[in-house]
C-alpha cells in the first residue's frame, strides 16, 4: 500500500528519475528505511519524457533523411517513404507506457515506500504529500527541471516538450520559440515527418553553449533540410483563433507574424523548486537551483542533499550528470561527506541529423582563460564516413594543451559524432594526450577509426 499520514524514515527522496533512483536504491540496499515521492508518473524525465522516447522518435526521421541523402546514389523512390506519425508514436509508447508501474513495483518489492503527489516542506525534516507527512533523518531533492516561464502574452498556448512527444497527430505548421537543443532535435524530427518548421531564437545565434563555427554548419544543414531559422527574434505574443496560432515577433526592427498549427516551448528549463516550500525547510536556493556544497549537501540544512537538474552544481543538465551526482549523494549519506563529483570529460550532444557533440574546453574558454592550446580544425565534409552516407556537412575542432599535448576539448559535427565524442570524453577523464588517442586501434572503416586524423 502507498504510505500515508505520519511516518518516519531514514531517507525520503523527492523524484524517481536517475539521480533519485540511484540514491534510493543504494540506501535501501544498505538497510535504510526509504521512501520516494513523485507528483508525476514514476520514472523521471529521461525515461518517460526526454532522452529515451525522443531518440525512439528520431529513428523515423533518421530513416527518411538517410533515404533522401542516398537518392541518386543507388537508392530510388525515397519520396514514397513517409513517417506515419501515429504509428511512430505507438512504437514510442512500447518503451514508455510500462515504465511507471514497473518502476513503482520495483520500489515496493524492495521495501521502498511510495508516495504520489506534490512534496512540500513542513519543517527541516518533514514533508507534506497530500494528507501524508513523511519525516526523515535525511531528505534528497532530485525532482528535476521544468520549462522556463516566458514573459509574453499567450505563453500558455505553448506546447512543452513532454506534450510534443504525446501528440496524436503532428501539426502541419510548427513554430519553435527558442533555439536550444530540444528545439533543434524536435525540428529535425518534425521536418522529416512532413511539417513546415520555423525556429525563433531571441539571441544572436542558437545553441550558445556549443562551438559557434560548428553551430553555423548545423544551422546551414538545418536550412537545407527545410527548417526556417530566425535569430534576434523576440516573441511578443501568441494568439489563437479557430484552432490556429499567430506568433507576433519583433525581427530586424519590424513586427512579423508567423502562423502555425502548433507552437512549441524550446526556450530552456529551470530547476523545479516552485512549490517545494524550501523556506519552511530552511533550504537555500536561487535561480540556478538548490544551493549545495561540494558534497551536494545543503549548506543551510544539513539534513538535505540535492542532485540532478534541481541542484545548483557545476554539472550540465544531463542524464549522466544526474547519475553521477546521485551516486555521490548516496556515498556521502552512507559513508559521511568524503566524495565529490568529477565533472571532467562528460559529453553533451544535440541529436540532430547529423548530430552535434561537445566535451571539455571550448575555443572561447581557452581564449578567455588565456590557456596555451593548439586548436586543430578538420573539415570532414569530404571524408569517407561522411561521403559514405551521402552527407555534405561535417567538421571537428580538437583542443590540445600545447605543453603536454593533453586533450582539453573536442567539438564534432557529422555522422556518428554522437558516438565518436565518447572517445574524447574518456581521454579528458583519463588525462590522455593526442598521442595516446593515436594509439587506439579501431575497427575499420568505422567512424571512430578516423579519430587518429583529428588529433
């Protein structure tokens, strides 16, 4: 049965994603009495509403794009191929629909109590979840992030990313507000599924955390795919009339209106701190999330730890980061504060077609820090792995420390770069040099076999 009313635990974890599950499982195995709380179906963003289902949907776009690129190169009839959106969505659900029940059942079978509802602090060691008041010696907040609020009229008309991935039918005309990675991934999916796609980015360029030169290539490739991209575009209002949307935008000093059948929020996410009543729990927080020390413990309430997207850490909002932070929190709860997170060499990827990937120091970072680096740029557009699949755009930048040759950063755009980037992440975590990477003997002619030519 689901726990209710007054109960005391060794640990209460808010959230059921990767960070939360890691902490709850490890402490449960150590003999702690553990409870978990989630206001949404159990499983977390990545498994239910993010990384995993998004990648399943992307597969449909990959097949269409692959056929288009190979047209005239031995593959004909690519125009007959099309995405059956309802069928693709049904396939996606085979990965997601069973997760909440399976996750909750696993918790219960292992003796972890389960609560459903919004968690809010009553005091420093007690939460309120509906009528239940679970208290604990330790509380871990790992309840993720949510779409950032946007300050214009009609923002309530925006589809959020989880809603986009539940659409029974794909709107014919889509406008994405914001030019982040969620926007670009969905845009590449939607345009291959036959939608007319427009991206409105407020800044001077989209995907600001990624290398500017490679982003420029992605933008060019996206436009070739049929995506209409505008920068310095300030959305002022969204109106809806007879099921159609008008997006009023300030662009190049003039007001322009973009018509759409669906408007999607792609302007970033913020830590999900609202409603937790953190003040009542004595838990300090800010715009970047719950404040934590090097051990991911709240400096204002020693009973509280935080991990994943809800916490203000040095890590990016990525699933592997949440997993790492969850493991560190579990270790520090069980063994005392002795473990910190090693954020070095964690790759990030935009799963467009082709993908854009990055890890470590950027060229801009090196310039700001006045670091002595050698930045090796490679135009891979005519390389075998690119030409073999009919792609036209691919490039890479690898940053090596001049003195030692150590790999400091890598930025890749092109076919299979989402896999190649992992070699560079390992090199950074292990302190390898370019010479060390050249010693790797890869299966040929895999894309990874060309890493030796990048360093």
